[in-house]
C-alpha cells in the first residue's frame, strides 16, 4: 500500500491557531500529501488563512459541527491513511512517522494511536491561564493522536453528525463493535492546546453534554442491534 497521507482539519473561527496547526502538519518528517481544511461556517478569516497556504485544499460549509466537517473532508480525502486534527492542536514532527512505523510493524492494526502532551495557550491572559492545569503526558484515545487506514472508514462508515463535537468517541465505539483493531504506541504524537475556545470548554459541550450525546447514540444502536 502506498503511504499516502491525508489530514482533515475541521475549523470554526480558528484563525488565531490554524497557522500553527498547519505548520505542524507541513513540518512532518513523513510528508502529508493531502491537507484538507474544512471551514465550518466561520465568521473570522479562517477561510482566507487556509487558502493562503500552498497545497491546502479548503472546503467551506454552513456551520454544522465538527462531525459534519470531518465527513466533508472524508468525502474528498485521497490518502491511504487518514488523520483528523483539531485546528488548535499540533502534531510533533515525527507524529506521522511514528504512526506509520507502528502500522507497518503490526499489519493487523487498522488504527495507530499515540500519547498526548498538553500546553496552555500562550496567548491567554494570566488570569485565564490560571484556570487550566495541564495533565501529565498520557496515552490518548483522541482523533488527533491517531492515524487510520482508509479501509477502516469503509468498514465502519463516517462520523455520525448527531454526535456533535464527539463524533470521534461515537466512531470508536462503532469501530470496536465492527472489529477494527487499535494499537497504542509509546511516543507523544499530539500537543493539545488548552484555551477558552477549545472544544472541551465550548458552548454545548460543557458538563459532558457532547459525550452524553455520543453515549446515547451508542446505547440506541445496541438496543436496535445494528450499527449505522
């Protein structure tokens, strides 16, 4: 299989962080061949910033949420391997290389996972930054810390837009039910930015509402005895 890589970056009002995210993708020691930014109805200059990067494909849609944005990217992604990266997070230079090494060493795997390190966004005020406390580096079941074989999406399907900002959690549940094989590496592959605009602190996801939506979808599927 050709080692062609696509990365999908769903972005909503992400102009403050998108440049750094794209730079981290372009700095990979194993090149990413297909960089797709999906502008999810932003009202800032996210779209123009994405278009200013040579080699970046930019898709625009009315605001429909991160899961729908990922699906829009999947529709045009060309790579044999797919990555999904939030527009405020960063890949380390060897992130893709680490994933490829794990997938090649264990050909039965469908999804490679790695570790995450967290950092407080340096643009925040001292008062805002004080409300965040980075956790210790840890193994990460996060979309941004994964690389997925295209065949896994063909078997499981795309994200369910009803899962809102937690399409990845819902997809993992469906993937495990479908027998998709996950492997956890030991390298840090994701730098997760902590700031007031991050998904975990955004409207509609506070208090675990988004996770609850994903859990409800999973329970409904099990009651119906089927996976969409």
